[in-house]
C-alpha cells in the first residue's frame, strides 16, 4: 500500500478527522450534563449520542443526503469512548464549567464547518450553507437540553447560534475567494471559537426582547395613570 504525506492530509481524511473530533466533543458535552443530573450509563449514552449526531442528522435529512453516521459504526463507538472519558475524569469534567464550555465550543465549531462544507459540496447557495452550518452546529445542543429538561442554550443569553452563523459566514467568504478548503475550515471554526470565548470573557449577549416589552408596558401603565 502506497503511503504519502499527501494522502495523510487529504481532504477526505481531514473531513473524517473533524467528524470524529466533533462527535467526541459533542458527546462529552451531552454526557457531562447527563452525569450532573445523575442519569444512568444508558441515559447518558443516549444524550451524548443525540448531542453528537443530532445536528448532522437533521442537516442530512433536509439536504436529502444519507445520514453521515450510518456509513460506519465508528461514531457510535466514539460516543462509548466519551462515556468512558467522563467516567474516568468525572470530577474534572462534570464539575468544571470551563472544561464543559471548551468541549461544547469545539463541537459547535467543527459541526458548523462540516455543515457548511457539505452544503457547498452538494452545490447549494452560500446562504443555504450558512443555515445548514447553524443547524449542524446548534441542533444537537438543542436536543440535548430538551432531553435533560433545560432551556436550550441557543435561547439563552450566550452567543451560541450567532457564533455559528458568523463562523459559517466566514467560511463562505473564504470559499468564494477560492481559498483551500482546510484553510476555510480553520477560519470558520476559529471564528466560532473566538466569538464564544470573547462573549464569555466580556459577557456579551444579544438584546432581550422581554426588556423592551417591559419598558413599553411600564410606559403605557404610567401614561394611563397620568390620564
């Protein structure tokens, strides 16, 4: 069998490695929350698996493509490895919010890139690729939070879907400039990670509609009292 550095760093190998790292990181983020809520091993595995493959499955269903995780059982095995890692390093992973944040951000960045990549490869327009990147990146986390009875992170104050959207947009801009796919991936994933870390560091968030609604309600009530 001929072996070369070119084959080692081929585009297909690069994509496959990203998929496995993304699945592992996504599964760990789901299993970590399950462990904190005292799920048993099977429940934690299910939540981890749904977190890892949920976004990609929804993307493939919408694009009419075969489910990515049905090509080989490696993704299911990868989730078992995530269960073992959380069990072995439970104290550090379960109770350390920063560790969970890092794994969740890695999963979001990689899955966003993979969603954009697959959409563009199938010939879809850039705006569809951005939406598919957001769905691939964020949908697994939404399903995870629903399963553990939490308000989905995407609907809270953190810049989650926004980070995914900006990273997907950066990928598409580089792609239109004929930049190498691996560079596009690094750029898109880097933007997602940078936005999330900056948002956490400086407590950045989108404005809340409820605040504006409360102001309008208070203003109307004050106007009625004066009348």
